[in-house]
C-alpha cells in the first residue's frame, strides 16, 4: 500500500481536533497542497494525529474519520451497526421512517442514510466519496438483511438539517450538497406510493422527488407534542409541506386545522395523508399561498387561531446570512403571533445551525415585543434520537422547537 500523504496543521487546532471536531477548513491547510478529492490523508497537529478524506474544491478541506487507524470496510460497518443499535427504540415503537446515519453525529462525516420502510436513501456531502459509498452499501445490507433497495440521491435542502456545514469560527460560505440524481444503487426501486409510519401516523413518502430525502424526519417528536396540545383548538400549520404536523393535530382532537404552503401539489398530498389516516376531511383545509403574505393578510383581517405551527425553511446557510435570517425569523414570528388568540400557543421552529437556541429565543422575545404580545415559553426541544450531536461538534446542533403561550401585553 502506498504511503499516505501527511498534512501538518497549525498547532492551535490541536485542542479542537483532540476533542473530536471532524472538520479542517481549507484556510488551515498548506495553500500549495494539491490532491484529488477522495484521497485518504494522515493529519497531524502537535502530537495529535488522525485519518481523513481530502476534498479539493470546497471550504472543508479534510473530514476526519478516525484517530486510531485508516478506515476500511470493516471499520465503516462498525459505525453503521452502532448507529443501527442507537435507533432500536424507534424500531421497537413501530417507527418505519428515521435517520439511520446522521453524518458527523454518527462518526461518518459527509454521509447520511434515511430509512423508509424497506428502503434506505443515501446522500453524500463531499466529493470523492465513491469508495465510502461502496463500503456503505455493503454495510447497510449486512447490518439489516431485510432491506429491499438502496437509493442514492442529491439533497435539495439546507445543509443545516444534517449537521450544518456552518463556518463557525472561520471564514467563507457553507457549501451545498454534492449534486446527484436519484438512482437505485442496489436492489429494487421504492414504489411511488410508499407509506411509512411514525407513532401510529401514516405518511406517504416520495423517495424520488420529495424534499429532504422524502420527509422531514427530525420533527417526529415535535409533531407528537403538537398532538398533546391540540384538543379542541383551531390550528394553523404554516410551511406545512404534506401536512405531517396537521395530521398529529387532527389526531389530538383539533376542531379545525388549516395547512398552508406555496408548493405545487402539496394540497393534494396533504389531503391524501388526511384520508390515509382516516381523519374527517371536513376538519382540514389547505391554502396554497406564500406564508408571509397569508399571515400578513390574516393579521390585517384580525383572523386568529388557538395554535399556530411555524416551521419555515432555513433562512441562513452561511455565517454571512445570519443577521438577514434573524430579521426574517423576527418578521415571520411577529406576523404569526398576531394571528394567535389570547391564551393560544405558537410553536416556532428553526432548522439552521447559524442561529443558536439562545439567539432564537431572543428573536422570539423581539418578535413578541413587535407584536405587542407576551410570550410564556412552556416547552422547547432540539433534535431527536436519530439526529445525535457530538459534544465536540456544536455545528451539529441545528434544530430549535419552542412552544409558548401568547397573551396580551399588560
């Protein structure tokens, strides 16, 4: 075997790398270094050393995989099996849709795998991942022999959802996922009408063209919380996609649920999910509109709801857009608060790692002041079990979900 290229990094990176941070930015590697993407390298910083994969053209130059030995197929299978075991409670609960591998959070930076029934959807966020993909396909099949097919697809989503390639403590913009077309790389293709389950709710999942890899898996537990506070309420679900939050509100006994999103075909998809779960269609309506415009119109008309769910897309994909994102979050939350009846609740989410939990709550306080409302937070959550975060990798903590009761200013 040819000797691995060795890269010496600045001494000041040693502490962060020794703690387990998996990224080395291009600004920290020798500028004259030229290697093909996908090259394994040995990295040193002081007396620390590790093994990583090189990327030639992106802000993150090296992803660290191991400090003990050069990764191989057996090493990767161990990571896949460990991730499989961590998700056992979800499978025991009858959940058939979850994130099997969460990249950096499971020790496999740049890779995600989502499970939908008998299919796995694999996505990569780096160049030169060919060898890893081959090992990963074999590992998935070995760890779970019941799997029927593996799909490789690109992601049309925010980087933050799977661990936020933010430039915290560095310069430059976060990069987008490597563009890929959906393709079956092993087994048979998933059906167009694939149905998955979470906590007894059934959902259609489009693994070929749906957002994320098919569904927004990270809000599973937050949806269940919405069910717990929906009884007898009128609910407005903004940025609803195919209506997952709405389904839980309906099961929780909401009197009426309004879903809204601007996406083409989402009204029909949400209606199909309502029927799939046996809910009364008359208790649900879908408004196809821009959520900013709709909330502004509802606020002007004085229309209010007992519970508003606000789950907008990421407004910040890089450190440079953080302040613009906070302005957008403040505006949409201010509008939403004006549409909540006194004593009602707002459930507000953010999926960008660029805005931390405390900054997000500060934004909510500012929005409440602008709306001339009081906000009493009674619940907040981060990511579920299948989106673990390394203690050494704060960038992996991206999801915020805050629920508060709205009152009139005294």
